[in-house]
C-alpha cells in the first residue's frame, strides 16, 4: 500500500469516530445554500480528515464539501466528502459513507469509501486494483444486460436529467434491479 493510500485510510478511519458519535445521538441539521443538509458530524469529520492529510502532506491541496478549497494549485489535490448521504444519515439510515480521493495533476490516482455503519471500507489505487475490507474485488463476468443485476441510487436527480429515458431502456432489459437513495 502506498503512502498516499495509507494517509487516506487513516483519515477516513479517524473521521468515522465523530460520525458514529453523532449517528447514535442527537444533532441539529442546517440547510446549506444549495438546499442540502449539513450537520456538526459533517464538519467535524472533514476537519479530522484535513488534519490527518496536513500532518502527512502539508503541501497538498484539499477541496472539501464543507470548508472549500485550500492550496488548490498544488500538483496533489485531495477531494473530501465527509458524509456522502447526509440525508440518510440524519434519518438514521446506515447507507452513508465518507469519500476521499486524491488527484495528481488533474488525474485521479486513488479513492477510499468508508461506510462505518455498514462496517465496509472500499478503496482503489492506480496500479493496485480495487479492494473491499481487504479482499480484492473484480468486475463481474456477466456480459449481457439481460443477465445482469443493476443497482441504482438517487433516481430523483437522474429523472431530472436527459439520461432518464436511456436509464429506463437499460433497466427494462436487466434481469434484476434494486435501488436506494
């Protein structure tokens, strides 16, 4: 595991502590200008992630959902979504995760997704494959949509886009569909 990935794994693990502290408790929800919710858990988790990154890589840029950009001109730019799925989080649904990615000169080189309520951490890095809880994951051998299971999320945003008809065409041909979000 490369040093950048080690930092990312430590950062999402550290962020899970304040997230789970609030997930099991009570907190206030604010609505941001873009009409999406934000909680103290979102903010504390992003601060923790920024601290871990800064300790290891003080010259790297960070762009976070809650606190914006810092050192954005760096060759390395970390992308942070402390709680992807805040709407579910505030309702007590465990289908949320921390998303952390690293770009080098505009190209994604690694990503980590930690779903602490589900006990799952997935990561992928350039040249190192993709992993879920320490087990290598692979693409399915299924090569026909008629044999495939398709999972979707956030259909409301897709329904409002030009892709809705195309998605409907694909889903109607699939063996099975599931959705969340």
